[in-house]
């Protein structure tokens, strides 16, 4: 960029492009070409740029009384102002003068202070819960970093933007322009300190009210407002920012990047029932049932297989990590018709016959043969019951029992069904489902 300035002693300061100003504003590193007039009887001119640099002026033209000389210079450091002067034959009589402010602007970091502040960098597998909470919670120029954040859907991003505007005392505005208004920023009325300074601001709009994953870059600019015409200096882009948008603050369970990424990808919905439906589908489609109970919770998403309660626990963890509130694994048992209803299918029913304990359990083979189940493990989200294998979604324990295709029998077992070592040693009468 070349800035052209002409100083005329008789009529004051005139700028060919910017108009007349008391001060000129230049960015460090700009080519600065100055035109100065000296009396015609001078044999040459020296142009002093005020930072210790004095150049011999190049003759441009001569008029009736004066000759015009030019010189070009680049300032390497910012200054509050330098006085640029032109002298005849290198003497001490200065014929033309202009004050110049040399500035430098830089974007250093963008940290999202509305981030939940709990997301860790562990991304190896689902079972692991190690890692370190991301720092910074956003973007940094040096040393280079660009970390994801998690945020509540429908909330507004707030950020601390670190800039360096030199010299001190300059008035400036800060703007951030993203592809959507919820990643646009505008903070006016700032004053430079000449050092790294944090500017706090909120985005222009709220994030979408839907869970999911966003990737947005933001282009930043510093606008110097002291000149008569604002100077807009782009300072680069931050991002692309990965924003994991959740229903709320993550609940129990370490929010690793691997896990957060999965719940946001699996359940892009705007309400808890919709989110739970998608998580239910995701767990059912991504985990394997075999009744052994060998693999539990998050680890099922890495492979292996588990029982119904292990699958339900995976959904419990995902529901809570999404920020939907507390969930619990419930065990839906067989239930006698004469004492049934919501909340009455959560315990193992027993009876004593001839001094022998009988247990009421489920048979998942309707017809000949038996497929014994002590219970059906379900995820209770507070708004519904979700069984993974077989896959059902109902309102409570009672409706879940009704939805399951099964029969009920009184049986004998050396240990209560559901506990280690249980096995059916005798089968008694069938009991109709309520």
C-alpha cells in the first residue's frame, strides 16, 4: 500500500487521497511516500521521517517559486506520532511538516467464555475418560491452537478477544464477521493500551435452538476511529470453530471429545423427547446385545456386546452428557395382574410355596420353549422408558411391560433371578401379563 501526502507550507497540510488532516495514520510496513516543497533556489532537499531516517529527496518538478521533492520510507515500529519534515539543502529550516501516527494491529486469541468449560481432549475411544480440559477454549494465534467448545443450544456466545493495538491511546472498534449472525461480533468504543488487551463481547444473536455440531470461521477487523475517515484493518480469521451444541450443561460422566461428538452427531434435535428418540435409535443401532453383560455403558460403542441393562446404561450416559438432566437404569420385572400399574413393575415378585421361594420372571419366547429373563433393563429419562433390545419406548415401567412380547412364569432358582449364578430349576404356572 502506498500513501501519498503533500505538504504545502503556505496553505497548511493537504493529502492527495485522504483529505486534509492534522495527523496521518500509517500501518507499520506501509510504503510511505512524502512530497515536500522547498524554495526554488535550493539545490536539493532532505526529508526527515522523524525516526532517525533522513532521505535525500528526489526532484519531481519545479514551478515558478518552489520545487517538489519526494522520498519513500517504511516504518518498522509503531509510534504515537512522528513529525515528517522537508528541509532545503539539508539545513535546519523546515519548510513542510506533517505529523504521522504509525500503528500496528494484531489478533492474538479468541476465547469463548460461555463455553461449558468441561470438554476434554480425549478422543481415542468411548470407554476411556481421560484427557485434559481444552485450554484455550477457542483459538490462539501463537502458540497455534484451535480447540472445540461445548455450548447450550439457544444460548448466546460470549467471547474474550485478545488484540494488540499500538501505540496506546488509539480509539478503535472491533468486529467479527461470521457466516451467521450468531457468530458475528461488534464491540465499539475501545481504547488501545499498546499491549495485549482483552475485549469482551457477546455475539449478535443466539445460537440455534437445536443440538448438533457447528463449524464456523470468523473474520476479524480493527477499525481505527480517530482519523476523520475510519480505517478498517482486517486482522485475519479465527477458527474454523467447532461448537458442540448441547441441550444443556453436560451432566455426569466425563465429557470427552469422542463422547460429545457422538451425542451431537447422533441426536440433532430441538427438544428432549426428540433428542431421546434419536439417542435411543443411536444406541440400538450402534451396540450389540448378547445377554452376557460383558461390556457396559460407553464401552459398547467401541465394540463388544452386553446385556439389556448395559445398553440402557449407555443411553443413560448419553442422555446426561447431552445436558438433558438425570437418567436412571430401571429394571422392569414381571408383575401380577392383581397388583399392577405404574411403579409396580420395578421389583422382583416372590412367593413361598411349601417352604420354597418362587420367583415371577419373564419368558421372551412366546410359545414352546423358554428364553428366561430376570428383567428388562431400561433407561428412565424422566420423560419415558427406553429399552434397547428388544427396542421399545414407552411412558413408564408398566407400559413397558405391556409393550414387551413375553410371557410370565413362577419359577424356582437357587439364587434370586438377576443375581450371579441364577438358573431356573423348576417351572410352575404361567401368569398373564397385566
